[in-house]
C-alpha cells in the first residue's frame, strides 16, 4: 500500500514548519535581558578590584606596598609569606597592590609584572607540573607562546625555558604562589615539592640564571608548612610574614557594601547584605564565599525573572552552594575514604563539632565489621581523613589529653557536618548503615576515650 508523503497520521497538515518557529533558546538569546546586575564582575571573587574597594586590610596593604616599592627603586622586593584563613583577602590584596605597582612601573620605564598560580586547582601536584604551569603563565604575561609540552621534557628543561623568558622580558617579576601547601609531590619524596620549588626560585638570582629581580609571594592557610621545608630551602628562603585574620560580620557588611554597585539601583532588598554577611561570618569570616553567595543570590533572582534580590534568594543560594561544594569534594572519593570521613563526620555530629581520632577509628572499625568491609589501620584512616582536609572539608591538629592518653589527632569540620553526612549517604554502600546506630556507637566511643 502506497502512502502519500503529504499525509500524516494526526490529520490534516496545517502547513506550518515547526523548525521555523522560535524555540525557547531563541526566546532567551533574542529577548530583552532582564537582570538585577549592573556590573556582575564586581561580585566575582576572582576579579582584581582596585585597592580602594578593599576594606579592613590597611595594615596588610601597607606592608605589601612597602615591599613592592623596592621594585620602583630598581631593587629586588623581599619575599613575602601571606598566611591566614581562607577568604581573608590574601590573594586579593597582593594582586591589587601588584597591579598598582605595575602601573607605576610603566611610568618609570620598568618592565614589571606578577605571575599568579593557584596550585590547588592543578590536576597534578607534582613539581614538574608546577614548573610547567609557572612557565605557561609567565609566557602568557610576556605575550609569547609557551612552547614546552607537559610531558616528554624534563623538569630541568622546563626551568631553563622559564628562566629564559623571565630574563628576556622582565626587569622585575613576582611569583605569587597560592595554596602552596597543596603542592605535595609524590609519595615517598624526601621533601614536599613546594620545598624544592621555593629553593629553586629563591636561588635563581644568586646562581645567575637571570638578571631579572625575582621574588616570591607565598600564600597559605597553614603557615606551619615551613616545618616541612628542607634545611637548604629553610636557609635560603626567608620571607617577611604578613598575617590575615578572619573578618567579622560587621567587616563583611562593609566589604559587601563596597560592591553594592554590582547591582542595579534598588535591586537589593533591605537586609540582604546583612544576611549574606551573617552566612560569611558563620563560614569563619570568609569574604570570598560571601561575595560568591551574593552573586549566586542575584543569579537565582535572574532565573526567576525577578528584579529584586530577596532574603529568600540568599537562603536558596546558600543551600545550593553548600550541597554542591560538599558533593564535588566527596563525590569522587574511594570507598575507604568515604567510610573514614563518614565516621569522622558522625563523631563530630554528636559531639561539640570536633572528632578525636580514637573515637573516629572505633566507629570506623565497627562500621566496616558490620558491613563486611576490610578494616584498615588507624594511621591509614587518619591519612584518608586528612586528605579531605586538603580540599577544605576539615582541619586537624595534634593534641593530648594528658600523659597517659598520649597524642592523637582532632578533626574539626569547616563544611557543615550534616551536609557531609547527607552527601556521603547518597552512595549505595551507606544503605547498609543506620545513621541512628552510627550515632549511638559514636557517643559510646567518645565516652570510652
């Protein structure tokens, strides 16, 4: 039986072509943009803002400016060590000052620049990858191609090419090494990769690799990273330390108010800034998170077609940020790491927010035995939990409850414990574990230890 191609099973053809009708994508791309933002870059925490927008860091800005002032006098600026909690303005201040010095250097016919690398964002935390990244970023600042492949070329060859670029294109250069403590290198190395990197950069002028005035700014949340420096590095690397403390809620309000012009007039409901600041203060005074949260609240308002950012948008943005951040961190962990972190989270949940390692191990061991899983040593479990610390989920410190009790680790979560537990329980393996039972075991283990 032959069919007429013009016939359809649904009845008469109205002659319209669905492909020619505007789609939802066309409506969005071609329609008038409705937004609460005037200049969204101002609420992007990665934006380098002018130093006049930075609040509560006059002492740190002054110290950085005094250090970089040497560049304008043709002298090598001292190495700096910026340390303090996340989101307290370490990267922000030094980049703002460096940008200002760069402008002044142009006026004085000095080729000055800075190269910033955040090692935490690298897919590999080896020395070789760090040198490659520094070379790539330095070449970019010099306006030339970085012609060295990631693999197949020795680390020494990467250093040589890096120093050639530095020497040919800059009178003075500052390497800003952010989250340097995550540059751990390979297991079994005699010293961490960051120790070897700092040694090389601190000796680059003394060993006549370059005539350029080279200095480093090291940024870290953990100033004790220096305890792991090789003795050679510790001898040659002598930075000036600048401490950054947490912001309180009032300081966060002022910081956010200085970025209010990111939004259109009357686009922020009364109380929004204060609520965002309160969330930021709860997150240990993290200004970066507060700025990102304010932007996310605006994005939610935009998606809803609303013209005013409300407190409801802030609450929704915070819930989303917490869940997404924790999910990203723990989602790719191995089973044993998840079990270890789960035990620590449950212990912290039933205590004062901290988790002593002996109690954690007791719960971990019990969970493994009840679910027929291999039981690893306490040292391995502690190592698994500390791995989560490198991603900002928690912090740990060694403590002692007295001579007879010995020294042990105490874990303190920097992300909401309930969000960590909820995210971990999304894994099917936790179907075998009753949270109420785990909490009961955790309470008993705390009493016993």
